[in-house]
């Protein structure tokens, strides 16, 4: 081949570097500001019983996912009975009274109970009235700490375990939730909840709910009724800083249980209980035995974040539980005792309804009216640095309890009202 032919062939061959550069430009995106978003969804297993924790403490938890699958009449004690080491019992599947509770051998007096950061047990007897605190539909999460408890918790009897519960906060969007349920023994529960969503552009969210439940006593006669309301309002001040106002109210009434002996059970079985008809002198009449209980609570919770790991929690709260309880009682008209205090005679007992001259007794309704009030202020400062946390807590608590017992004469129809019986004390 001649030199001229070789030169012409080289000119006709494409430039490999120039071609590769053009291909890269064609492959490059035309829009240089394009963003690529990657989303990930983690499936949570365990049906609400495997809650993720990041604290160095033994904690068993139930989330709302699990709670909403249970009976709508569930209480905190009945829900945590499925957790390791917890043994609880109540008078029945629907109750307005307190339950018994043991955790790893520790009795009620060694177990602290808090609801939304405020002490939820009687400060004098440590009894818990959790059916009066919150509807199960509004429970957010329940935690059981076996052994070591939160040192900042406002409980002074939690030497063996602590139970803490939280409410399900207001939703981000407006909606109404209505539910109804029914079961055996005339049991039913009606529930309604309204979430406002964000109110304007204020960062304020709120909800309010109400419920009514009732059921027949599963043994004997009588029934159980409960009216309850929950509400909450939250305000986001800044990133990491917010305030919450939470309020609850309960009114309940239920008949009293009679606990049978072996002979009573063998004779009457499931029918053993209070009498539905009154006869003179009979103290087991359903109208003379019951519990009218209630509760009112409120709390203001604030969390402020100051940056650099510094934060402050400030909470004020007040919780009240009240009665009365009432029971049928035949009391002697002369030389009797009220507790350890003796009396000479009842005033004007001959003219009082319920007086039996044969037995020298007076049939009465013994009414024990009581209330327990617990209020306080809790301040906790935190400083977090890497994996260390320094906390300083100040807790002021005020508690008061009062009880009054009076006896009311019962007429021949089993009714009682008016003024109590006056006694001439010795």
C-alpha cells in the first residue's frame, strides 16, 4: 500500500477518545438538580408485644397494637397479666374496683404505678384503681420494669417493680372513631373519640373521648356501670420542646360481691350472691350493698430542650379517688360499738324504720364515704453527653385521705335516705 493510501485510511477511522466522551455526555442526566429519594419500611413483628427499647433496664412492654386487639373492657392489670413474672386477679372481667397484683413475688405494696408520669396508686394503701384511669382504646403503651425501677419516677414504694402507662396522644389529622361491643352477662361498651388534628397553624392538637360500659354480676344479682371521659391537648413549641394537658374523669357503680364458703358454694353454686328482694332484717339485699366510686385527674407536662444535651421536664399533677362504699348492717340499739368506740344507745330508735323490738336491732345501710387526694410537682433536669446521662430531680408531693362512716335506717321496702342515725356515745 502506498503512503498516500495509508494516510487516507487513518483519517477515515473514528477517534475512540472523542466517541467515548460523547457517550458519557449522552448518558449523563440532563437535569443536574435531580434528587433521588429512597424509602424503607420496617415490618414490626410480635403483634405489639415486642417493643423496641434502648435503655439498660429489664422492661416488658405492650404497645397500642396489642392493646387494641384485646377486649375493650380490659384494664392495665388484665393486660399485663400476659407478661413474664406478672400475676393479677380481679373480681370479674368487668370491674370498677381495684385488683390484686404480684410481680415476681412482690406484692402491691412493693410495686410502683404511674400513669403519664404521675403516681396512680393510693399513697396510703398502694391500691390501684386502674379501671378509673383510662379507657383501653386510649392506652398508648404499658411498661413493666421488673427489678430496678426508674430513679426519677415519683414513687417511693417501688422497691420490686414499676408499672408505667401512657395515653395515646392526639392524631395528626381530624377524625372521629366510634366503637361498640357486647358479650355475655349483658356486657356492653360504647366508645367515641374525636381528634381535632392541628388546630389552625398553631401546632396545637387535641382529642376528647367518652365511654359507657355495663354488665351483670357474673355470680348472683346486681350489675356494674361505668361512665368515663379522657381528653388531651398538646402544643409543639419548637423542635424537641412541647407541652401536654391531660384530663380524665370516671363515675362508676357496682354491686358488692359475697364470697361463699364451701357450704354456700355446694348449696347455691353460681347463684350465690346478693338477694334481689328485701325482707325485714336481711342485710344481703342488693340495694344495701355496693360501691359508688369515681376518679378525677389532671396533669400539665412540659419538656424543654435547650441544646447541647440539656433538657428540663416539669410536671404538675393532681389525682383524686373517692367513694362511697355501702353495706347492710344490723346494729344493736343499745351498748354497741362503732369500730373501737362504744355508744350507750341510738337516739329515738323506737321511731326509726328498720327497728326490730324482738332482737333489739336496727337494720341500716352502713355508708363509708372516703376520698384520697394526691398532688405534686416534679422537676427533672437532664444532661446527655455521648452515652452518659446526668439527671437531677426535685419532687414535691402532698397527699390527703379522709373517711366518714354513717348509718342510715332502712324502711320495710329496703330503701334508705335522709339523715343518719345519731348515737349517744359513752
